[in-house]
C-alpha cells in the first residue's frame, strides 16, 4: 500500500511541472540576409521587397528648457518679412481758455456778449497758418472765470488741422469743461453748433474781405440757451486797437478782447474801443464818401 502511494505522488509531480526546453540564442553580430529578427535601436539594412522607415529620435525637454520657453512666442504668429508695419504720424496742439474783461457798463445789442451775470460767452480761435513756434495753441476766449486755463493737448494727423477739425476739438474741450449741459443735450446739439460755427466763419471771411465802403455789420456770434442758462458762441476776432501805453515805454499792446461784429475792410472793435472805429459817410449830393469816427 505504501509503495502504491509513493508511486502516485511521483506521477502527479511529473504531470504538474513544466517541460524543460532549451533557450533560443540569437547571434546579432552574424545576422544574415534571411534573418527576420531586427534588434531594437539599430537601423536595419533594407532588404529586397521591403521598406524601412527612418524615424527621428524624440527631443526631450528638460525642466530648465520648459521654464525658459516663452508662451507668447508659441501663441503669437511671426509677421512676414515682406510686410512692414505703418503708423500714421501724429501732431499735437493745445487748447485752453483765455479770460477777457471789459470795463464799460453799456452791454446791450452787440455788446451783450460782455455780460457775465446772466450769460456766458465763448469765442473760438481758428488758426489758418502755423505759428513761429510750430506748435498750435488754440484759445477759447470767455468771460466765465470758472473755466480752467490749464492747456489740454490734442492730436491730429495733420500739422495744420482744417477748420472743421479745430471747431470739433474746441467744442469737445468746451463740453468737457462745463458742468451745466448734460451729455444727452451735448450729443443732440453738437453737430448743429459745429455747423453754425462753420457757417459763421464763412460769413466773417466774406465780410472782412469785402472792400466796399459800407457800414453794414455782421455778428461774429450766435446765442444758445438751455433752461435758464444762456450762451453766446462765436468765432474769435480780436479788437486789435491799441489798448494803452505801458508806463515808461512807448509800447502800446493791442486789445485782445473779442469783437462782437465785423465790417468790410476788416473793421472791428470791442466795446472799449468802439469810438476808434472808422465809419464811411456818404454824401448824397456829390456821391462821395468820407471817413468819420464813431460818435463819442
């Protein structure tokens, strides 16, 4: 019985143990043409009726390389070499408020622009030629002493902006400085005010270039009202009469107050120098005209 059990155990061990096999050894150094085994990491030689793909080795980035990569260089497309960027050159100019004041109390008719208790006046200066300094400084002459005189810089693509652009920027400067007209009213009447100012420029040029000996006057301003506020907007034309002689000198600076009217042959004057204005007197009998000054 014992011999039978030992024989059974030995038989079971032989059935469960895997059969022994001899390992296959490949000699890579003597690979023949007929060998179908290719060693990894080596470039195989092309065989007949075969295709060998040359694969570039992967470029691995180190941690240092990753940290030095600029993501903007990856996301931003490089401009073409034959495309040149073009930027328009801009020229700057200044706009500021200039205060004026007259002394005579008579302020009716044309002279109502000098009234500052019930109204405010704003006369826009227009430049038609470059100054000696090559920097344009537009001024808005006003009798509103609450306006800041600090110049503000604006920009244009032209060295000498045209009248439309100058008026546009001066109106913009005015609306950005005042505090009584709301934005809704500004947007509603901006184009209308600009057009009336441009029309006023045309009327003034036509009158001052006229050489006829007539005493007809044309206003340099128009009125604009909003609720209880009254404004007089106009084109600045300086009085240009000698103001007064400086003490100790023979220098007489010209008056810079705005003139409320313009006459033929560039005749104009403010309220303080109205008596210096030359009028033409026509003799109905002879048809001749004489130059006379305004009545005192």
